[in-house]
C-alpha cells in the first residue's frame, strides 16, 4: 500500500479559487405553509431537473421533491428512521441508507420501493444485516457498495439485485480498517474510495477490497462525490472534534485530482453530503437544515451594478 503525501489542506492556501455562486437557502421559499426542513442529510438532482432532498424534520416527508424552480412538489416516506446517504444510480433510481433502522433502500424517484435490504431495527454483521449504514456507491459492472457505517466498520458489496457478494473491514486504525466509514464512491477506473472519517483519512481500495492507497491531508471527510465529467469532490472538516463541536457548520467543499488526491481548489461551506448534476451545479445537504446550491459563475461589481459572469 502507498501513502500519497500532499500539503495539509488546513495549513494554508491550497489550489486556485473556485468560481461558483452560492444559494445557501435554496428551496426554503418553495415549501408549503407550515413546512420546514430538518437536518438535511443529502440532495440529488435528476436528469429532468427535479431535486430530491433527504431530511430529518417532522414537518415534511423524509424525501421531499422539488421542481427546478425550488417549489416543493410533495414527497414520500418509507418508514425511515434516520435519513443519511442518498444517491442516484445510472438508471435514475434512488438508493438510500436508513442509519436509524439499519436498512438500505432502492426506490424510484417518486417513491415506489424496489428493494428493502437489511433487517429493520435489528443491527447485525451477517450477509443480510447492516448496522447504521451511511452511504452507497455504484461500480461500472453494476456492483453496489455500502459503507456500513456507524455501528459496523466495513464495506459491503452487493450485486445489482441486492444480493451479498463480499464484505471487508473491521474497527481499527490499520490499513483496511475503519472508524466510521461515512461516505463511499467508485472512480471511473473501478477504485473504491471510502471516507474513514474518525481516522481522518480517505482509503482507496480495488473493486474486491484490496488496499491501494490512503490520503491523510483533508481532515475528517463527511461526503464524497464524482461528477459526470470525472471531477472528485469532498466535503470535509478540520477534525472530527470540529464536526462534533460546530455541528458540521465550519467546513470546506474541496475539488480533488481523482488520481492523486491533490487539491485543485475549495469553497467554504457547511455540509454533509454532495452531488454534482449534469449541468455542473453542486448540491450540498447541510445538517443546519438547509440545501446549498453552487452554480458555476461569479459575481463582479461593475459601475452599473452587480453582474454575473460565467
């Protein structure tokens, strides 16, 4: 195993400025009377422009659907205990992790449940169980990888139909061990990247769990995402102590070289999980109860007023 070395993100300026325009309360004005969002765990945008928000408040369903204009269209529940990770698979279906009831769900965007995996309210370590799973990722061969998670310290690989293939990892600090595998993504070349959050590193594996590398320069990483053009994004914080003390408010959204992990630039933001749409819009779910949208562009002060530039 190699250990790729880079300057620590938190020691000083790293990478050029990223030019995005932020909307830190997207969708708030589009909620129905009396509606409000609780802790927003994840956000994704479908190809038709609709946006799904995975949230923990009692005033709205666990999955709230919005139109492209930020107006709520409704939503759905599936007896979810604690919303955590949510991803779009290549076919456009949603996969969700229920950290409270130890489940992994596959559903259509409109809420038809296609798979309900795990034993509800019965955490475990066998081939049919999870223990507070956190996130999901998809391999090019259709494999589904689950970071499992808060209770267990492992990665579970499933086939496209949700059947168990293998698992790897246990609690610890050695290569291949985890202390809160919090987010997971699969690179276009098949590498599996796991946010080993409490160990302050990202571990990189082969598709079958072989340890390849680790990156230790980013701090305590909350979310990871590959964009449609192969860009790698990380939502990270200085340390797990900072996450716990500030409730995920003081973080950075970082653009990384997908091969080496080198920092290409960053934005200051609160955040938990990330999604990049086909248009290049970045969506951040914040545990402060907000959806944050970053649109490519920049604002400049001109003699005739503020002007948006792309």
